[in-house]
């Protein structure tokens, strides 16, 4: 199907939402199973544990015996309570990354209790509307010292709806912040996949929304997921790549296929680079990543570097491109922001 399509359904026995663009899967949200009850976005009260010498961080005790890691330790005392928000997914055997900067998310606005000031999305360019939204945010916040971010969807929204959502989010923040004392406890669950789809995927408005028991099959989401569960990635010109994750890192090998010319190598490498942010996000891959690109002249590395920088900047992913090693591998890191798709498929999420 041409256009932007939101598909709501279930996969792997869990609630899920898929975003399709011109028939290609561009995002997939799957609810973690019952074992993983602290998903990114959840807000909980934690107990401060031991400080990490030399690293500037601190371990926390989270609900249900989970362990968290906070990079910021100023003002904390061992055994004290702190409110944190789950900010990522932990590798096996490691602490869950958390943040002490809470964000309350809505479809039109975000409320940030720890960051004062009213900000408007840069995608809203009309000066008069930006000023209107800034004033609306200040009025809706009242006497609170919280901050707010007006999302791009607010540009054409009804002012009363925006004010009502900000007031609701600020009221929720009031309740959470008033419950800061005590032992580890989940105070606000993470949004479900269907809730996240409503918050994040309705700007711009989709061309269609499909839901139902067979929606994933009817809209070809299941076929796209099957491709993601395979280590093989088809590339333009007959090339392909293999992507395999170990405990230490993810390795990606790019091949040109029958044509081994330098031009074919560059074409396959650029093809992989352009699709890499999508592949990593949908597969739920983070941590250290090493790419063994197909052979090409060293002079073409600058071209490939520009493509990599551009696509990861546009993707918005928290990724660091480290560049080339002495052995000719391209190294990068990416924040682990969701449970790996392979684990969800095997029921080990």
C-alpha cells in the first residue's frame, strides 16, 4: 500500500503496533512479556545503592528486585529514595539504564518537571503560532515551575485540547512527585504499543489505521518481521549483508554477490548504510557494532562516511559513529532502547 499506515494488532502473543510507509515496515512496537515489566518510559521510585568509584554513577534498587544504573549521583545518599524513569533496555546480567529527568508524554505536549521553560518544536516555523503556543503553555502550567515542550502536532490542534492535555500531564506529575518517599515501587507504567502509536505516529496524520486479529497478516507486517528475524539482508544490485549478534557485539558483513567490482562494492555498502538505522532499530540491536563493508577503494570511504553520518542524524537514534579501525572495520555504538526482536520471538524478552 502507498502512503503512511498504522497497524494495530498482536505478534508473539503480545500487543503490538507497526508503522508502514509505502509498504515498508519503518517502526515496530511490541509489548515486552510479563518478565520485563520495567519498559522504557516507566517511572518508579528507587532506593540508592552503592556508588561506582571513578565512573560517576550509582546503582539503584528498582521494583521487583531489579537493578538500575544512574549516571548522575550529585545530591544522592546511599539508602535514600529517588524517582527515576526507565531510559533503555539492559543487556543480560546488567543493570537497567535510568534517568532522573522525568518526562510525561502526551500527543500534543511533553511536561518536564525537572527542566523549566516552555519550548516549541522546531518543526513549527510560523512565528505567530510559536508565540501563541508558548503563551498557551505558560498559562496551562499555572504556578508550577515545570517545563513543557509543545510537539509539532500542536501546530494545528485546538488550543483548548492542548491546554487540557498539558494540565492533565502536569497534574499527573504532581501526583508522582508527591510520592517520592519510600521503597522501590512502580508508580507509572510505560505506555503500551497502541498508546505509543497514538502518541508518536499521528503526526503527520496516517493515510489509514488498520486493526483487528488478522491486521498484521493482512497488511504484510508478518512477512516484514520474518525478514527481520533472518540474519540475511538483501541489498540493491544483488548484494547482501549478514547481521549476527554475539554477547560482546554485533557483527555485520557486506557482500556484493556475483559482481566483485569496486563500483559494486560501493553500491552495496551505501545500500547497507542507508538501511542500517532502520534495521538496527527494528531488530532491537544496541551496544557495540562492527561492520565489515565490502571491498572498495579507500578514497570511497569519505563518501560512505557522509552517508552514515547523514542517515543516523536523520534517524534520531542515539548512536556514536567511531569510524574505521586499522583492520578496515567500521565501528559504532547504539543505545539499547528496546528488547531485541529475536528475544521477543523466542519468548525470552
